[in-house]
C-alpha cells in the first residue's frame, strides 16, 4: 500500500509547495498550470500547487506595492501572515470536506521589489 505524499518506489516524502501569485493580472493561468503539471511529472521531490490569495490582507497588499519594500519589516510580519493564511486554507479544506492537509511550504511569486535589492526572503526552517 502506498503512503500518501511518498513517491512510489522510494521512502522519501514529497514536499508539497503552495504557490501564491501576486501582481500578475494579465498572466496566462492555463500556461502556468501546464508548467507546474510538467514540473510535478518530471521530478518527485516537490509537488507544486497553486493556492488562492487572501484578497484583503495587509501582508499581501504590501507585496502589491509599486514602491520598494523594506525586506526586514516584511520578514518580521511573516509569522502572523503564515498563521492567518494557514487558517484560511484550513477553512477552505473544511468547507469542501477535503482530506488533504495544507501544503508544507508556501512561496510567493510576486512583482514586489525589495529596497535592499534582494530578490528573495525566507523564514522558518527550510529542510531542502
């Protein structure tokens, strides 16, 4: 019997990564879905999935800014956002009576720019 989220023939757990898009109003979602499907079928370490965005959230609104963002200030607000977002996803899972748990990790793909010219920010433990 196969264990859920473990690739058949291996003992490693597939790491589920939720992708939250922000600031891409004119993007071809079908093409992105196809890209993610192809990435998931070509490798078995990560399983990417698109997740909905919270519509009226201060953290996400900050990422929508056209002005440079102070990365350390945003980073300090991340744990509170993660809690809100996890509750949001859990409420969706519950409302649809799904058996699946939320993704293990979340990433934002955004058009935001950091004032210090970094292009990425991490928080928490990153086991890969």
